[in-house]
C-alpha cells in the first residue's frame, strides 16, 4: 500500500462527512441544522442511562444465570454451566407459572378489549356532554398505586365479609373463594388489571376512532347502513392497527403482573401456587429461596417468551398491513 | 353578573391562598438545626415517635430520617442491595431486622458493624458489656455465625392465647383464666377443648362459619418454636446442619396441626386479611394465638369488644412470634456509626423498653424488667384486667435458643403451603393424604436448601 493510497483512505470519509454537512446546513433549518456530533451529544443522556440501568443489568443477569449465585458471599458464587436452565425446563413450578401468566393474561386482555372499544364508542358520540370530564375520569384508575388497588380489591374479594361474596350469597350461590381457588383467583386479578387499564385503552381506541375520516360514515349513512353495521364494517376495520398495538402492549403488561398476585397469595403465589406468575416466580426464587442464579435464568426465560410472542405479533401485523393494501 | 363571578373567583383564590399559607407556616418555623442526621430503615412500629422525640430533646442536634417499608421488601431486598453496594456508604445508619430474617442475616456478618467494637460515648460500653441485660435466646438472634454481634433486640413476640371469655361462658365451658390455661395445657387438650366448643355451636352460628380458633395453621408455627431445634442443628459449622426432614419436633408439629385441621376447629380466615379483622370484631372466633405485640392490634381492630377478652397460657408453655433486632449496616455512613450506636443502645435499654410495653404492649427483652413491679403488676383492662406483664414474662423465659439458618423462611413457606393445601381439601370435603403433602414439601425444600 503506497503512502498516497493511505492518505486517500483516511481522508475520504472526512470528505464525505463534510460534504453531507454542507448540504444539510444549506437546505435545512432548526433542529435539522445540527451536525452529527451535536446530535450524538444531545441524544447521549438516554444512551448513558440505558447503558447503566438497561444494558448493564441485562448482561449481569445473563452472566449470573450460569452460576449458583449469592450476591453477598463470593464463596457461594460457583459456575454451574447450563444447570440452571436444565433445572428450569424440568421444574413443574415453572410451567405452573407459565400457565398462570397466560391464564391471567387471557382473562384480563380479551374482556378488556371489548370493554375499551365499547367505552370508546360511547365517548365518541357527539351528543355526549362534558366529554373532557369523562375522558379525564377514565384515567384516574391508571394513576392509582397498584398496591392500593390490590389491597382494596383484596377486601372486596374477601371470602367471608367481602362485598362481592355478599352479593353472590344474596343471589343464592355458594360463596366463592377468590384466594384459594385457581380460576376465581385469576379472575380476581384480571379484574384488578382491567380496572386499572381499561380507561387508558379506551382513550387509545377513542383517538383511533376520531381519526377515521367522516366521509366514510357519511357514505355509510347514505347507503342506509344501520348503526351496528356502520360499527362493524366501518369502525372496526379501521381499528385493526390499534387492536394489534393493544394486544402487543397487553401481552408485555401481562408478562409483568406482579404486585396483585403477591398481595393476594404471598411470595409463593398461594398454597397450590395458583397465583405464581412468571415475575413472582422469579422474585420467589431469588429473594425468598436465595437462589439468584436460578432467578436470573427465569428472567432470561421470560425474555425468550417475550421474543417468541413479539415475533408472532410481527408476522400478524405484517399480514394485516399487507391485507390493507 | 360577571363582576359577581369574578368576585367569587377572587374570594376562592384568596381562601385557598390563605389555606396554603396556614399549612406552610408551621413547617418553616420548625426548621431544626441538625448537626447529625441518622438514616434509619424500619418497618411497622419499631420506632415509636414519642421515644424518638425524647431522644432528640436529650440530644439536641441529632435528627432522624426514618424510612418505613413493608417488612419483606426491607429485609429481603433493600438490605441485600444496600449490602452489595456497601462501599458506597449511602445505605442506612440503622436498620431493623425482623426475627424471621435473623437466620438469613446471621450468614452475612460482613454486612453489619460488629457491635462489640463500638463504645458508647456516655459510659464506654459495647455490646459485650450489654449482653447480660437481655434474654439469652433473644440476644442470640442478633449474633452472627462467626460470633459477631450484629443486632440488639428491641422486643420479643412472646406468644400466649387471647380468648373471648364471654363466648366460652355462653357455651358453658371454663372461661376463667386459670381454668382455661389448665383446660388447654397441652396441644391435644387444646384441640379437644376446641372440639367441645364447636359441638356447642348452634345451627345459625355454624351457618355463619363461626369457629374456635382463627386459623388452625398457626398451631404449627407456635409448636416448632417450643423446641430446642428447628430446621437446623448446630454442628460447629457456620451454615449448620439441615435436619428439617428428620427432626421429630417438626413432624410432630405438622401432624398435630393436621389433626387440628381435621377437627375443623379453625375458621380458615387468613391472619391479617380483612376477613380476619372483621371476624375479630364480630366474635367469629373465640380464641387466637397472640404474640404480645398483637394485643395492641386487637385493641385497634376490635375496640368495641373491650373487656370481653382475656389472656391464658399457651399450650406446651411459652412461644414466640415476631420481634426485632436493630443493626448498624456497614452500608451506612462510617462517620455516623458512633452516633448510631449511642442511639441504638439507648433505644433498647430497659427504661425505653418498659415505656414501649406500658404504652404499646411491645414486650421487653431486658430480663431486669421481668421482675419490675410495674411490668409484672401491669393489668390490661381491655383483656379483663389480665396480668399480661406476668403471663408474658413467664412465657418468654421458658423458651430455649434455636439455631436459625439461611433457608428458615423458605422451609417455613413450603411446609405452610402443604398445610394450607390440606386445609383447602378438608374444607371441600375431599380426600387428602397428609404424608404425600409432607413429601411434596420435602421435595420442594430439597430443591431450595442445598
């Protein structure tokens, strides 16, 4: 390699950079006029925080998943290879946690979607008075502390003196034990989740509905479509993308359910592990059973499950997008 | 009309402003001069405001920054994180450790300052000299495996039996203190007594699911603490030897609890649930196993039942549930250690523990108070003037030290779950196999405690 060539190689990118910078400054104004190095500086706070609080813990978690780990005692930090994962695969408690997580997810997400779309269509009605007040009220459950929600609902669902069982008793049915029985317990937790999130999701659906062009409704009414038919053939198809968004966010939220089952069932998630969700199982293994490496392995398993679901979501979204075209 | 509206608005504004000023004013006046601020991590009512105030008055310049969490996050997660980052010295100067966690924290002496190394400013005393003040087995809860003293005890959760004498009397059963204590002197007799009570419940009372004991599962915990060994045996090593599967005390406690569950003497409400508090008010159960600190809880939850309660001796003699040690974590500011020790050793001294007992029912760990006439002569009108001081001090002195280990809580959790599973099966009138549930618990524990 000649000196000349070297010179050229080292210079060429700089030249390119300069020329691109020139063209930017000459044609664009405002925030776009900032050159490359400034942009890096301005976006750096996010990346620095992400490195410290996001990436570093993830790497640490992957590292200790291959160890029998005690954070306070270096003599108890032993490399065990993939033993934690092998054990996890064979651990029936892990599969119970997977079952619980998806059961609670189904009980909370599907009814919530219908409820949220229903509330959004009511709020969309132009005849409704004080629309802003209603929209604001919907958000209040969302800003309530999840712990407070769990405590209050825990009382409502009480077996002996809970108000819900009082009404069940009045209507002549046997009292339901929302803590010791699996399916009623999952429903109780799903109710807490729905109560917290249905308002928020209604607003999302409302925003999507308001974005639907009015012409579509006008032509529908000219064609003599009934209200129900308008909803079914005009509104719903336009909400497809929003529904996908809702399902993705709902799935991520569903995999993180933690405080509600902890309050109702304790760290083990009840005697039959009926409340043991994936995150609660992780917490129990790491903090109660002092088995940190195993806890980290569960964390990675959760990540893996999220990846699978995201992939499925991705393909569904792509199909929806292509069918639109 | 517009002017009236504006006037109304201005008036409202003025009112709210004055309200703001009124709220803000005292805070600005009260600004204190702090030469030293002790950072404390606590839970529940470990630190009583009146005692803190007293210390501040005696030691001007010392301020407290008390952060209260729930017990499990505090002892289970926050303190672990603090210790792992101990070198940053941003952790608490004093932390409260509950007795359930003493087995865990005794495994990590490096997380705490050895209290034998600190000398009190007033008289130069360290934990070594103060040891004789405390109930020996309770002091041991704060001694690490390597002999370091990592905590001093604030209170002991002496366990006795609180019962509704009016309910027992209505059923024609013995209801006077001495007679009840005699009728339930052993656990089998206790279960028999419960059966007699259940047999006398009327149909409507049965329909209301009234029962003898609040939760029969509590018998297990009470019984395992009455022995000399629990899940571990002291074999000279730091970790101890796991004996949970072979220790006859554990198996006996398990079987007795199963018998009690089968006899149906419990109401099956979970302790500290809302059902439990309401049940206490309504006399749903006639008896509960009550640690000393629970007396205050009963008074708060069921104030209308004043005078209808009484206290009897627990079957088997003596018991413990709860109690706290105060520690000085190494994660705290090293410059505050002296001040922290001065305060800590003052707070757990006999005079302060006496105050905590007489006002809040938190039972003292200092042995001199067990002979103090003010304590032994203390009768509680809420509990039908029972001599609670005398009953509890006799009870806590009957207990022996128990070697606590790192996995105590995990083992408790698994055996407790087995008992609850049996309880649920019984309540649904389904068949159960106590031995199989025991084996399931043993398998689960073997996975955890290695």
